């Protein structure tokens, strides 16, 4: 059932452009060729994805670079605690997310009303409008509005949208990454999409 729902969503959503790191390059932790199952082999292919996610969270290139660097250092030190056969990607994203939330920017962004404690009233129901987020995603002329609306979302809304729509994680992977039940992931996604839709409609009326 999840796959069917995700397929429908993927048909509607174009993907946001990925942001490439500028002059930042992560130095490999070893000069030897990576062996099967080593940290380098598992972690290095995720570098671009992690940087993109960090940039969306921090909304600052230099801070995103620092977050990714710190994430790899922490992950390397804690690699012995990673359980082989489990989801390494979700493990890396969880380290990055926790690193962000413990940063000055992350702590400031997290100072919002809990998504599970009565914030439903803050998300106004979207009115019927031909300019839905899905339509705007297809219309390249409104990409700037989409990006602005996404950046204005609370971090807990933004992260689930990015993990689902940009990183194409399953609900289970998102749940593993942000350490909440799948039901909470689905609820947050629903609220995030509603909030994004309202924000986009307001911006479109203002153009």
C-alpha cells in the first residue's frame, strides 16, 4: 500500500535541483583502496546526498560543509557500533540530523511548537486552486516560489519532505532516520504538504 501511495506521489512531484558543494571536498579516511564493507565503501557514495540534505537544513553552504565533515568524523569513530545488515544510509542521515539539531542553527530552528502537540490549527486547510504544489513543481517558472516556501517551513516539516521527495526514502527509512514511528512520519508528511500548499498559494496570490 505504501509503494502504491509513493508511486502516485512520485508521478506528481518533480525533484528539486540538488545543490553541489562548492570547493568542499571530503578527504578519504584511508589511502588504501576501499574493501568490501569498509566505512569508505559504504559512506563515500552518500556524500553528495548528505551534503544536499545538510544544505537544505542549514540553508547555508559553509555550515552544510561543516555538518557533513562532522558527520563523517562521528560516523567513522562510531562505525564499530553500526550493525551490519541494517540500513547504513538511514544511520548516516540520523547522525547528520542529530549533528544539525545540536548545532546553534539547529537548536534555533527546533524552537517551534511540537508537531505532535496541538499544532494542527496552525496549518490552514488549502483551498481548491489550480496552482497546487505539484503543478508548480512542473512549472519551472515558479521554482523560486517553491524553494522560498520550502525554506520557510519548520525544520521538522522540511526534513520529512526532503527525505521523502528528494532523497526518495521509504516511510520506514524516514522513521529510522528521525527515530519516530511510521505513523508519525505519515502524519508529518501530510501536515508538511498542507503547510507547503498554503504557503505556495499565498505567495502566488502575492505575485
